[in-house]
């Protein structure tokens, strides 16, 4: 089979996630907090899944790790969507894509995969890139300086955990894994939004209005379509090819945010970003195996 269509499907998935910051900001401008926006998007997606696959929940029986996948996916979406709505988009995406470094550590702990010299090099590259991005002028240490920084790093860690759990649950029914991921986005975002309301830092959702409801529906359809594209493309291409193509999300996010004035590209961010992307690229390449004599 030609790899063109699967590759285009993965590019579409990366495009949707790379430009998702814009509709989330439009929703915030209409009074809908990104946590509520995330919750509503996933409620719609979950409802569609349950209509199409009403028996998906049966796959949870005897698989308690699907609940960990649920939590990890929910935390990923809360962290990323909130961060790109409130922070510098390029900075957020770069901090989020430290994910390969976290994957090395989580795969060691949860899958028993001992890190190789190449994987440790990726960790060093990624962390060096993060340090450069975070090192603000006048600051003594390269530490997160805003809530969006912490959300991006936490979201990337959760995304790494999501990927590791998907590998650990590769024998679980596909419908059950998808249900777990959509339910995670719904549950964690809703709970976080309710907690934020109780603490006063998340506003109550505005009354239903065509302006923001239309954006939520369009964003939901976009995420559903991108998930279908991901399932189609990733199942027909090698994992390494898929990872390389999905790195285009960084390009889509960077170009769109700079063009629309939502990001800046100082030299510090460019240098640190180059190291982060290099680490991600190396993680997507197949590692060489020693040949038997």
C-alpha cells in the first residue's frame, strides 16, 4: 500500500493539534475557560463514541491499567490545552515536546526497558534545550516562570505516560483504549474546572450562545477527525515514520502562532527549541542493533 494517504492522515492530525490553540483562545475570548472548553469538547466526542461503539466499556473488565491511561490522557489534555491558551504557543509546544525524555524514564520504570546510551543522550539534549528555553534574562536558574510553563511540562510528562501505557495495553481492545482516552479528557477536565470554580480561578461557563457553542462543536469534530486520521495513519506506517511525521505539529504551531502574533522567537527559544526537536527526532529514528558476527 502506498504510504501517501497514511502520511497525509498523520499530517492532518498534527495540523489539528498544532493550530488548536487558536480556537481555544477564541473560546476564552467568549468567556469559556479552557478547562470547560476541553470538558465540553470531550463530552461531545465521548457521546459520539458511545453511539458508534456502545459496547466499548466492556473492554475495561479485568484491565485496571485502562484507568491509569484515562488519568494520563486527561492530564495531558488539561495541561496542553490550558497552557497553549494562556502562554506563548511556541514556548509551550517546545516544553511539551520534552516528552521523549520522560518516555525513556517511564519506559524503564513501567516496561522494564533499560535506557541505552542513545536514549540517555536524548534525555540530555532535551533537558539542555528546556534549560535554555527557561533561562530568562536576569534569572539565576532556568526554572519555569509561569503557570503555562508548568502546565506544558506536566502535560508533556502525562503525554509520555499515555504513550507508555498504550504500549503496555497494546493487547486491550482498540475501542476500550479510545473510550479510556475520551473519558479521561471528559472526567479530568470537568473535575479540574469544578475545582477551579470552587477556588475562584475558573469562571462559570457562560450561557449557551451560538458564538461559543459553534466553536466547541467544530473543535470536537476536528478532534474526532484527527483521532480517526491518527488511527488510520499510525496503523499503516512504522512507529518511527509516524513519530517523525507528527513532529510537524511543532512547525504548524510555531508558524501559525508567530504569524498571528501569539508567540515570539528570541534566539534563546530557537536554540533551546533546536535541541528539544533534535532529541525528539533522534527518538523517532530506529536504533541500530549490533550484528552477530
